[in-house]
C-alpha cells in the first residue's frame, strides 16, 4: 500500500508539472553577473551554481530593476517600478494598495503553496508569517536557511509550490569594507599573492559622471573606499569571491534536496541576485552606481526535465519586474493592472538565442544614503546612462566593444543620433511610469520638456 501511495503521489506531481510546475527561486544579495565560475571567472569557484547553469538556460544580459536591495526586491514582489510607487530607497514602506497584490498573494490565489525563507527587506528584514501570501519557513539568516528549504522540499506536497530562498551573502562584503566583523563569520586574511589582480577597468573613464565621486565623499559609511590602495582592492576582491563561494555551498544543499526528492521533472528552478557589486571596477565598491558590475546580475532558469540545458541567451531581461510577470505567467496568477514587466517564459521554453523579446530594459537608481538619481537604458548594442545632475551626467557605451565602460561615446559627435534615440526612450519611459522629475516642471532628460498635463501634476 505504501508503494501505491507513493506512486499515486508521484502521478499527481507529474500531472501538474506540465502546466502548473513547482517553482523554486534562489537568490543572493549583491552578486554581480561575472561572479560565477560557469561564465569563465577563474577567481571564484561556484560548483553548485554551475550545476544549475549546466542544467538550465543562462541569460547574459539580465539587469536588476534597481541596484539597491529594497527597491530591487520591491520590483520582484510587486511588479512595479520602484520610483513609480515611491520605493526607490531602502526602508521605504510598501503602499497599502500593493500589499494584497504581491507576488505571494497572487500565486497563492492561483492555487499554490507559497513559502519564503531568508531576507525579505520590504522593509522588514523578515517576511511576516502568513502575510504577503507567504508562509515564513526561516528568518533572515544564511545560517540554517538552506536546511530549512531542504526540509520543505522533502515534505509531501498535494499542490504545486512556490519556494523562495533568499540568501544574504555576498552582502557581507559591506561589513568587510568598513573593517567590521562579518555576520556569518570572518574570512581569513590571505597572502596578498593569492588575491585576484585588479580588473581591466580598474581606472575610471576620463569622462565619468562626477556625481559618483561626490556620493562617495558624502557617505563614508556606505562607500569607505576613497583611500583604498591597489592592495586594499585586491583584498576586497578576494573576500568578495570567498563570500560568493560561501553562499554557493549553501545553495548546494538546496540543489542536493532537489536531487533527493526527484523534483527536476516537475520544477522550475530560478537563480538570480537583487543587484551586483562594483568589485573594484572604476574604483567602486557596493551598489547604486549604474556601472555594469553593479546592474548586470546572474539569471539562470532550469526548466522541468532540464530542457535546453546549457543554453546561453542574449535577450535583455529586467530581473525585477520581468521576474514578477514571468512567475504570474507560469503559475496562472492574474497579472495586476499596472505591473510593468514582460514575461520571459516563452523565450525560455523556446530556448532560441535568436528569438525576439523586448528591445530595451531600464534600470533606475537613487544612491544609498544620498540624493543622486539616475537611469540606465540598455538596448541590444548600447547602454545609455543619465544622472540627474553634475558634469558628464550622460554616458553612452558600446556593449559589444566596451563592456568595461572605458570610452564615453557622449563625447563623440558621431554618436549623437544614437544618444538621441536613447534619450527619447528614457523620456517616454518617465512619462509612462509617472517618474517625478528632480526639479518640478523640468524634465531630467536633456532637451526634453514636460508636457503641460504632467507639469500641473508636479506643482
């Protein structure tokens, strides 16, 4: 009878796998896209993330919706642009109107069991149990989180489930930069000769936006790296990669549990991060700035049966708002009015690197602890960056020839037309999503004027 019961349970599991798959979302905090050995980085070893990449589809052009924990997570779990709903800073409360339309509440209403373990940060660090649609299975801590998730996966499930495992590391690099103790244990100081070298784009480009250095100077607590020597940066990079390896070991415990419980055939596994880290590029640590190391994040999607395993996809993805739309798509949840993302379900299931998707993604920022705002428009070939003030506040880079962002094409007349195309995209985005300008009745995009209707709204 026991064997028949197991067979019946397996049959039920397989029945909903095709159109109602389980979904496991594993994400880290502050992991840049290149901080994985599966993409060729020899300074870090991530065997468990590599297991997911070998079994799944990896997007090389995935970007956070905002390069700061609270706003990025707001996009993931509300589907809204952070600035549009006034959640562009850490600690900003979720509007009452969105609390019953979070991803958890929508997926639960669609018939899923929803469980959350680890860091929430919207704005509380722990997700309240039975709120926002989730059962809290573990609090904010990397110690024990993987074991709690593994135990959840080992339970009998009569309905499809949506499990979120939200790890804190490699975020502990923030404490390291401030010479503080690391929350989950310090990393031993190495011989300097064992530390990674400096990145090829360690220097700042000659026409970099000056507000970035102003933000660093005005917020030592967040950016204590102004006096870092090359040796300090090498130690920073060494520690950062060891923290990535530390969280990779925890992720491995969840991947092992997927193996033990034979969940690959009925489950979608997604791996990502809320934003990246400067890792010394352009002398930058932490987040907020719109450098590629900060905004380009890992995104790996493993489909049931490991379909399209090992495929690399170049399509542009905004992992916050697009993630929200995609989970709604897979679970059959109702996508609420005002959700800003585009589902990437179709292109993942097709597994075609040439499949058309969306022509651009946009990332928005407000510096942690500061006032500077900024926006990035990433199109197929170019990346346009605009900050709301300062010298050289416009940046334009060719992502095919200069992903390290060392040649600001805004300084070359030959790229004037391309720059204008990106300005137009950003101006339309701001009007569509009701992005309030830095100064009332004045558009932040150079050469643009607010429409009269919009002007009256800002007075």
